[in-house]
C-alpha cells in the first residue's frame, strides 16, 4: 500500500476517533439527558465507513440499538469499545508509516 493511501486511511481513523470522543463526552456529561438525534448525526460517517469492517460491525449494531432504544449506557459501552479498537488501528498505521519513511 502506498504512503499516501495509508495516510488517508489514517486520517479517516483519526476523524472517526474524534467523533467517538465527542459522543463519549456528551453521554458522560448528560447521561439520561443524552440527545440521541445528535449522537446519530455525529456518528453517521463512522457508521457508514466502518460498518462493513468485521471488527466494528457488532459495535455499530449495538450503537444503533442504543440510539433506537434510547439507552445511553449501551451506546457509551460500545463507543468505548470502538475507541479502543480505533486507537489500536491508529497506532498500527502510524508505526507502518514511520517504517515506510
């Protein structure tokens, strides 16, 4: 894979992580006053880009279920799990890019 392609994929991961972090903070601050419509719109790009990635499919299903059922704790747990996986992916991409340079 070329350096530029890896770099663009790394950017996508970082943007997804940023959206997940924003949702995490929102839910932690508001708990049962979570604005589910905002959560859905904030995670829309993450859901669309990563739904076909096997390791994120179940997480995204749980996020959607949490939004539909308005269960902030289910969303929060899923977002934390997604953040862990994305952070690991970012680290791998970053290390790969360092080795390619």
